[in-house]
């Protein structure tokens, strides 16, 4: 009953007054994931200060750590935005904790750090937030979402995931090219051990829950594996097939940090109705090609310009970026999405490509901020929630990927999931990165 009332309260707070009860597809019904509710919101970034490359993980035992949130609102009119945190369980459902049980300080706060853009074309307001701060801190480990909402209407603008870590156990990855026959040339086998030295961890084989992700993707995460062997305080997760990730291919990339010349993949920059339009080179399918070792940033983006005196947060330009993938015919019962951090690692309709019969290509235009971007074209079958990179990009075991491990513990005496271990590693490590 306590959980039911808590969830109902959350959704009543952030849901507009509809005549019928909202469902998952109502725009203002909270999703416990990285999600943008207002199309004016762009370029959401949440990371540990000084560490943009990894998941936003805050160590409960490190008092000096902060997470940094930055996003833009494409408007010239200031909006008073507030934020709050919601604790979730290991499966990203709202937990059975009340806010007073995981928040120290004020439950709802205003974002005070913002700047009106100082640019020439599409104007915006950049909002920034560091937390914990003097108004609020978090006292429990686990999964969280931050909700940003309009102070006057209470309608959400975005929800974003982050993590609070309470390191109690250790996880040690052992990643290799898979030994399973048909996957040998295309996949990675992700084995790992968990070391439990704390006597307060009761029945670890039953009460620990592990999630493994690839390149900050949630759609293909491996969840809930059980240890195959237990040796004293060591839990061994050594599988043959259940822990295999398709390795995919190195990410494609484009660069428009400087719009005065055509940089990587850019063929033209045109100014139409006071909007910069960046046209990228039409691209080919790569699933039949051989593997090429091209360093990438595993699907992320860097928001920056070529001018070191610019603050890219509020001086970078927004452009309409036009992308095209040459494809012989439209797909049947499947779609192609542009995918990566630029799509928030998601398959929402705004990142779905449309087929141009005349040009025999899939096309998409996105409003993006100046920077350097990685991306891929992912194939998604009708009704599926998981993208397949191999159809268009190919899949090669030489491809390097970032793998992250989250270990949760449900104490039988508690009502929430603690995050008790986290680590991230890259496999295979490039030779020039080892030196």
C-alpha cells in the first residue's frame, strides 16, 4: 500500500489534469528513463564533474564529488525551472522509499544557474546544475532520476537517470572475444567475478542483482545473471552465450565545430531563413565491408567550437543537420534510427529516418549544437525495443566498446536496492591507449 500511494503521488504531481487516467504514452506521464517531454529541450548532459565519458555515478562515500547537469531550452523567454529526485529500484521502478528517507535538505529546488545564449542564429537559454549542493544531498545509494519541470505548470521537461554508489563489494570484469563458434568473429563474451568480503551481505548469490551495459545503451543490457560458481567469497559469472554482446562496429562521426569550412563528413553549410543548415555526405551500408580500425568515442559527443575563447554552453550555434543513408529500397516492418548520445541512446520518433524514393536513401534532419558527434544507423524490427547495429554497420570482434557493471543488493531487512559496486572498462584496449 505504501508503494502504491507513493507512486500515485509522484504521478499526480507531474501529470496535467486529464479527464482520464494517463497511461505510459501520455506526454506528461513520468518515464523513469532518459526522456525529453518538451521538444524545445536540447543537448542534455549529465556527468560526474571532470568525467564526461562515463555514466553519472556519485560515490556516497566521497563527499567532494558532484554531478553536473546541462541542457538548453530553445526560447528567448526565461522559464523558472525546478528539480527533484526520485529513488528507483534496480529495475528502474520507483522504490518504496519516501523522499524524506533518501533526501537531506529541501525536496524541490529552483535551478539558479542559467545563461541566455550569446550567438547569432537560433537563440536559447542554457541551464546548469551541480548536485549535491547546499540545498540538497542524497543519503541512500541506488538508482535515481532527476525530474526537471516548469515551476508554474508543474509539467516535466525532462527526466534523466543517475546513480549513487555505496561501494561494499568488488566486481572484476573478464571480457574476451567469445569462444562460442558462430559468434567468434562478431561478439564479445563478458565474464566477471564479484568479491564479497562484508559479512553483512546476506546470501549474496540470491540477493545480488547485476546489470551489464554496452556503451551506455539500455536497450541491449544484460540483466539478472546468476553466479555459475561460488568459491568462498567469490561469485563467478562465467557463461558461454547468455553474456554475449554483438561487438558492432566503430561509430561513424561528423564534425561541425567550425562552420567556416567543410570538416569531417560535412559537404556544405547553407544559411536558410536565418538557420545554419549542415549537409553531411550521403553514406553507405558497412555490413559487407572489412573491419577498419578507426578511433572513436563510443557513441558520445563533445559540445565545443574551434574557438577556445568561446563558452560552448551558451555561445555555440544550433544547426539543422541533414543526414542520408543510401539504401536500395524501403524496409518492410522495420525502421532505421540514428543512434548514440545524440539520440539519448533511445529510439524515439524524432530519430527515425524516412525513406526518399527519388534519392533511394533514408534521410533525417536534426537540430544539433556545434560539436563533434559519434553515431550509428540501427535497424529496429517492428514491435522490438532493441536495435541491431549489424544489419547496417556490421559486427566485428575487433571493435572496442565500453562495458559498465552495476551490482545491486537487496538487504532482506530493507525496502530498497542498494548500488554496492560499479565499474567500467573498455574492450579491447587499443595499443595506443595502453601506453
